[in-house]
C-alpha cells in the first residue's frame, strides 16, 4: 500500500506523466522491448528517485518489464505529490510526501525496501546505505543495483575500497550518455530554470559565481554566459581551473569571488564551499544556491548561526538572512538542489536518456545475475552505444560508418 499525501491530486499528476511520456522516445522503445521479453518477471525493484514525472515514467517501464516496483523520494523537496498520486494508480507502490521530515524520509526508505528487493535503483546512495546499515538481513536477496549520480558513486567506491559493498552496483553516471548530457546540459538548463522561477531577476549583466567546474559546473557556467552574465569559476583542481580560464571565465578562490558575486551556484559534491568566512564578504542582496550535493555545499547551518535577523524572501524557498554587518543574503531552496527543489529538475529529453540507461542497466543485472562480481561496475559500452543509437534514431539523425579500409587504417601502425 502506497503512502502518499493525497490520492485526489492524481489528475494533475496524470497530465504531467503523459506530457513527459510523449517526449521520452527512448523509454518508449525500451518499454516495447520489456513488454516482449519480461526481463524482470518475478523480480522486485526498489527505487529512490526525485519523485517527479520522468522518474514516474521510468517506474512504469520497469513494471511493464514484469517487476513489482516500490519507489521512495531521494530528496524531501523534490517529491511532487500529484505525480505520486498518479503513479500510485498504476500499481507502483509509492512512499513519499513533499517536505518529509528527516524521520518520515527515513521511514519511507524503509517501507520502500522492506519487501526485499532483487534490484535497487538509487540516486545519492540512500537505499544502498540503509541496506548496508539497518536492513542487512535483506542483503543476500539483492542481485545488484544502479546508482544515478556522481556523489553516490564516490560513496560506492569508498564502500568497495573498504570491502563493505555487498552486492554489484552499476555506475550509471559513468556512462557517457549520462554525464555528457544530464550533468552538463541538464543541470545547466534546469539550475537556471529553478533560479529564475524563484527570483524573477535578470541574469544579464550580473556577476555569477559557479563553484566547481566539473560536468555540472561547466553546464551552469555555459548557460549563465548565454544569459548574459559575467561568470567567475572557483575550483580546487588546477587542470579544471585552467580549462575554465580557457573557456573564457575568470577564475579565483571563493574568498575573492565572495566579494564580487551577485548569484552563487555551487556544483562541487563537496561541503563548506561557501561558509562563514565568506558570508561576511557577500554583497547586500547576494543570492546563494546549490546544484551539487545535498545542503552542505552552502553552509546554511553556519549562516543560521551568525544571522542576527531574517528578511522575508519572495516565497518560502527564498530565505533572507540579516548579517551582523547589516547586509542581507538570500538562500534558495534551503541550500538543496535548486533545480529539483524549485523546479522540475532536468528537462524531459535529458532524463529520457539517463533513465534509458537505468532501465537497461537494471535489465543487465537481471540478465547477468549469475556472473556479476560484487563491486562497482561501469555501464557496459554496449548500453551506452545502444542509448546513443536510440537517441539518434528518435531525432531522425544519421551518422557515418567506417569503411573496411578506414577500420584497417585506424588499426595500422607502419609508416
Ligand atoms: P565532477 O566531479 O565532474 O565535478 C565536481 C568539480 O568540483 C570538480 O572539478 C572538483 O575539482 C570541484 N570541487 C570539489 N571540491 C571543490 C571545492 N571545495 N571548491 C571548488 N571546486 C571544488 O562532478 P559533477 O558530475 O559535476 O557533479 C557535481 C555534484 O552535482 C555531485 O554531487 C553530483 O552528485 C551532483 N549532481 C547534481 C545534479 C542535479 O540535478 N542538480 C545532476 C548531476 C549531478
Ligand atoms: N539525492 C541527492 C543526490 C543528487 S541528485 C540529492 O538530492 O541531493 C542528482 C541527480 O538527479 C542527477 O544525477 C540527475 O540524473 C537526477 N535528476 C535531475 N533531474 C531529474 C529529474 N527531473 N528527475 C529525476 N532525476 C533527476
């Protein structure tokens, strides 16, 4: 039995699902394969995802493949209650409410897992972490899982290195068809979508500071530039810092950027990127948000401690903190992922690719259940190419093929 906020919200959720499905040709083609082959017959799948329309479409596709599916949220602010209501009508069991407290959020993870999954689909590592800490009795039944995001994979590799990982995990984010598009173009577009919805301010002419020039940071900086901002990048990796410089951005430490920025977006996967010593340098009206990892990149707890007062922002998700120097700075979405907590996350076509990899990854686990090793496993190239081909076909694009002579030439070494 699902645990959702309000089943009567289903009509608006259904509209969102059918809109998403319309623009998800890859998942539609994977669904057709699944309906034919039923790769998950007799299997149970637990997923932890941003519970909005595209994730809901993925769950229904897994179900069409014969799986019994349970899903919970992976971020208390990204769950959309109307989507949960519509998804629950399909027979997928849904455990999430928008704005869940930490205790409710955890209880929903437990409910999602307690039926004993064979496959887990994780985003950020909550399911894997719960299975390896408080629900270890379920570990022997798990054939394997897929992890969606960069930070989740960093944690899995740490578990693997310590010998703690107890079932195989496919690292979806490592697929080129994931991070090239989802992290870069998805986060690039959706972060500005979230910021613009919340602030209603112009970006052109503003000083935007992007912390981290990885896949997400590149996309956020690129789209800020496209909107007319002057962009500064902060980094800790000297090569990435040079890449940002050659891409045309100013590069400097956060200690200096703090004085300069009008809008700050973090995308590092690290903690304390903007912290106490930076807050007192910020301009009055500076806007802080995060598109990277959880709510620790901007040290919101530290900001709350030093603030001497509050100023009401434009909505509940725009909070003003009055500093001892009399300036006010604003934090968007409580420092959680601004693109998901204040928007619908990545655009539909982007999640179509990411979730096609998830669906095919889950199938890979089912098909190879006897032979997978207990470790982090990169998504096989065949899945990456399969997704790219499906995407090209859906876009009506064709590409060249090597001739036999070209193949031979590329393999030769004699002068
Ligand atoms: P990445 O490893 O490609 O990039 C992270 C970059 O941050 C690196 O270049 C690293 O050197 C830099 N960095 C680390 N600590 C730093 C610090 N203290 N100051 C400045 N720079 C620092 O990772 P990515 O794929 O870009 O992902 C970044 C984060 O975003 C991860 O936590 C990931 O899980 C998350 N993510 C979010 C979304 C979303 O929808 N918002 C999408 C994909 C990934
Ligand atoms: N659960 C953590 C981990 C980061 S989420 C947290 O909430 O802080 C980052 C992942 O969200 C990305 O890898 C991306 O694939 C996924 N994502 C982005 N937009 C999404 C959307 N619209 N629907 C579902 N997942 C989305």
